[in-house]
């Protein structure tokens, strides 16, 4: 078993999940609650990783994070071919799933409940933290699990932007590729089992979260 | 101490008609009566600050809630600062909170929130059910929690939008009696919206008949019944026209 790949995959997925939570939730609330100019354009950009070839996405990321990019020139952040680049690539491919699920969850909260909170003295922030997000939490968590599962399985863009350096940037999906190429099928089988089990467990959780938390007559028309 | 009077005088363009409301409400239950789509809920929403009128003046005891100015600029107090209690038609209880937590919602920054919320639930005959979630309560119990929740913030005005329309007759009667008692004890200013004539006559100290965005007549219910101002009021009251 390639333990360094396991550790690296967990590290990359954990960091990607934190990014997904904050960025995805903010975008989910924005799209679920507000309409603004340029919204469709922004949504399409966020959803592009779902349909773009991974190599194209990886190349985009190389342009965005590589030499000559603002990230390097202004912030002196050189992350290409390091594990943080893999985390960024993973977060970007998981983002559409997180945004989609949290947007739907936020939009499904009955606006009358939010109005009730306003008349009870809540500011817009309080309405969000005390009513909207607690009621949308199942969808948000489901989106986070889906996004993280997708991040864990990320291959193509990671290969382009972080490389496939054993012990440094080689995550589980890349290690599976290497093992199959080198005909180390026993090792590949174990990693296959780990990745498939994690994906299965994630989707099982998502299915459980899709059950309604409250009965239909719970004070909501 | 006499309750400050609520002055409502505003205009708002709606898809089907122009809503034009002029009313003054004191420490009483004023029933806004009319068919569905007459603009009753919109009127409550304008008082609560949940919808913004195009022009006019809404104030409580001289304190402006909304005031339109020149050049389209308007003063508009946000709903959270109006201290207007609102009881919604579908209860609108927070499904993720227990009855007690719903009632204590507005008090979360205050000391003694729990005991005040418990006191209110007891007053609404719900002390035994404080730990239940809304879906574990009957319709009547849910609406009692909603009233307790609205009262928790010591509102200056209580707005009620078809509050008991989904309840059966006996439950409705009990809640009417409780509401009238509560109004007298607290000297509350209540605006009660309904399209049910029996409800209107059961609780209203005064009755405002509304049709297509206009107040057609305001008065003591019996006076309105005896002296309808025009054929629209006659029709609203279901009285057949002579001739």
C-alpha cells in the first residue's frame, strides 16, 4: 500500500474541503438568495470544470498559478508542482457540486420564515445564521460531501498543475495510474478498494441527507 | 397608558391594481376584511416593513416607519427596528427550533429569555409542550406558539394575517376569546386580516372593508352591517341588494 499517497490525498482533500466550504457556501447563498447583473456569466464560469477536459482545466490553472501570473508576481506564491496546487485543482473541480447543492438548499428555505425572523428583530446576518443556514444545512453538507468526494478523485488537472511526484504530489488516483502502468496490480487493487469505499460511503451519506428533516406540515406551507 | 395610534397612509402599484390604504388604528382589534387578493396582506407587509410602498406615510405614535420624500428618496425603517409582531397565516414557526426556542427567538440577547418565554407559553396554555418541535404540535397549538413568539418582543402593534383560518370551529372560537382577552390586558393595537365574515364580527372592535386595494368603509361592525356605505360593501357582507 502506498501510504504516502494516502496521506497526501487526505491532506489535499482536507484543504480542498475547507476551501469548498467557505467559497461554495458563499456562492450558494449568493445564487440562492439574490439576483444580480452578470450572475449567469459567473455561474457558467464556476460550472465550466464539470464539462471542460481535465487537461484544459489543468492548463488554465497553470496559466493562473504559473510563472508570470499575478499570483506569482504580486503575492510571490509559487505553488505549481506542490501539493497546495493539487488542493486548488481539487477544490475547483468540486466547487460546482457544492455550489449547486447549497444554492438549491438555500433557495428551498421558505421566505416567510426569513420574514418572520426579520419582524422578530433579526438583521440580515442573523436571518442567515439563525434561520436560513440551519434549515439549509442538510443540502449544504450533502454538497460538501459530494464536492469533497470529487476532490478526492481528482486526476487530470492535478497531474497538469502539481505533477506526479511520488511522496510530494502523488495522490491516490495518480498512484493507481502509476501502479497499473507498472503492472503492480495488487497495489492498484488495494487503492481501488479504498477509493471506491470512500466514494460509496460519501454517496450513501448524501442519500441519507436527502431524506426530509421535518415533516411537510412543520409550519411550512 | 393609552397605546400610540398606528397611522397607515400609503400607495403601492400592484400587478392588478393600485393599493391605496388610509387607516388609523388605536388600542383595539381592527379587522381588515375582504376577499382574497384585495391587498390585505400587502397592507400588513407594508406596516411590518416587509414590502416598500411607492409613496405615503406609515407611523406609530408619531415615530415614522415609512415616509416618502422628494426625488424618490424615502425613509424606511427596517422591519427589525419596528417592533411590530406578525402572526402569519401558515404559522411560520421555525421547524428546527422547539416551541420554547421559537418563543425565545427574539430574546436571545436578553437575560432571563428562557423564563420569559416559559411564562408566555404558560399563558398560552402550552407549558407542557415547550420542548416539542412544531411538527409535533396541532395547528391550534402551533398558532398559540406563533402568538407567544410575536408577544415575546413586547410588540407595539400586532399584525395577524388570517391567523386562524386553517383551524376548526371550536379551536377558532377559543383562540378568538384568548386573543380578545390578551388585547384587553395588554392594551394591544391589533390589525387582524380575514376573508371570513364570522371571524370579522367575532373579534373586531372595528371593521374595515377592503376591495381591490381600497378601503370602502370603516366602522363598528354592527354599524357597517346596518348602514353599508355602497353596493361594494353590501356585496362584501353578502347582503342581497334591493331593487
